C-alpha cells in the first residue's frame, strides 16, 4: 500500500483534518525517498549529497542520482579517472571530492559529464599525469585542491594549468608538494586566480615573472626553502597593492645580500606575518626577527672566508696535480735525461781539463817560453 493510499483513506474516513504542515512534511518525506531510491551500493545518500567514503572502491559508482550536487568518493583505491568514470550526465554536480584514493592518472575528458563542476578536491593522492584536456572547454571550476599530490619533483608536471582552460579558477592549493622550482609562466593562463597556496612545497626560489599575471589577493609561501627574494619578485609583489603574503617558516640567510629584502619588509604592508620572519644564518643572528636587524649587522665575511678557503684548496689541488704530472714526465724520460746529463758532464770535464792544462803551462816559466816558441 502506497503512502498516497494511506492519506486518501484517512481523509475518506474523516479521521484527520487536513493540515498544511502535515502535507508539506509528507511531500518532503516523499522527495527524500525518491532521491534515495537510486543510491549506489556502499554509499550513503541524503538530499543531493552522496558519500562513498572508505569503502575500498576501485572505481566511481555509476548509479548516481541525477540530481546529485555533492559527491564524496574519498579514502578508496581508485587509481584512474577517465571518461568512463562518469557515464551519465550529472549537470547539477558542483562539488567533487576525490582525496585519498591513491589516484595516479586523470585522463582526457574525465570531467566532461560534469558541466557545472565548481569545486574539485584531488588532494592526498599520488598523481603522475593529469591531462590538459581533463576539463571541458567551458568548465566552471573555481576551486582546485592539489595538496599532497606531487611527491617526486621529477614527476611534478604542472603544465596542465596552462592548457586546461581554467579561466574561472580563483582558488588553487598546491601546498605540501615536492616542487622545488615553479615552471616559467605556469600561472599565466589563470586570469582569475586570487588565492594561491604554496605552503611547504620545498620551493627554493621564485623565477622572474612566475607570479606576474594572476590578480592574486592571498599568497601563502610559508615553510618553504626560501633564503631571500629577488628584487624582480619584490617588484612584482609591489605592483599588487591588495596582495597579502605569508612568508614565515623559511630559512632566511641574513647576510649582505638581503639588504634589499629587509628594506622592502620594513616599508611594505603586504607581509601579514612579518613578525614571525627570523634569521637562520649566520649563527650570531639566529632566531632574530628580520625587521629588527640593522644593515650594519649584515656581513659577508663568513662567505668570503669560505670562498677563500675553497680557493686555497683548489689552488693546492692544481699545484699538486702539476707536480704529479712533472714527476711522471721525468720518470717516463729518465733514460734520455740521464744520457743528457752524462753528455753535459763529459763536456764540462773536457772543458775543465783544457783550462787546467793551460793553467799548468802558464804557471811554469820554462813551459811558458816553450809554449811561446811553439806558437811562433
């Protein structure tokens, strides 16, 4: 017996009086039943949200309700997302969470059946390849979470950001990755990017022009490996007066090469955590806040001593190598050198004997007269 039959029977027997609140409650109950009728196995459905979490799934469930708005498929073993992962059109889906699935490959056209997708979470995976054509041309993605996705710097390919047509992307999370360097112009195709997180991504330097294009409002560079910022990068930041930057947790080297950075810190209001920026090197300035350091405290003597010490070591190695080569040449030509020395000795001996003979003649008057007569 259906719910409608029960309601009709109650009205016929006049056991209840029509109540609009009761009617609305019944219709809500029927709507919930209708939504849950297509709920996939191992998933939990409520209104327009589907949760398939920690169920050891190896693919996206296919029998998803057509009116799904938020889909959570997290903590499973889904290694690949392809065009077959979403066989039917889900035009109301706006939120997709795929974190913690050991995901490695996101193929072309993977999200073509999700035209209304706004928020995509791919965090806590081991992505090896994310296709440049994974998103439809007219996609509406605004939030993309790629935190803890790239664990090998040689495989961290971010080129898809330049070709994925993410024109409406405003929030990008690349935190907790092993990036080291950011490719040139990697964000040049993201004209709407406002919030960028690069926290704890092992970045050691920012290349010229990397952050020039996006209209950033919030930039997180905490807990990286930055020792100083190039003048060109500080200039790019200064051209975005509404930009808020976080830089704490980096191993700043407080030597004479950081003077421009210190001057910028003391005259800029863009660094929100400027009080937490401290020196790591040299030892005498360790843990001292950067904004409290005077230029007179900045020295490069330690670096010069290191350079000189290295130069001396190198010079010693070169001289040692020259000495070894010289000895090797002497050893290989020892017979010729010995013969040459004997010849010089014999020549010197003959010459000295001639001088000795003439000296004996000149010293004896009788031999001298004889010598003169013989000459005549």
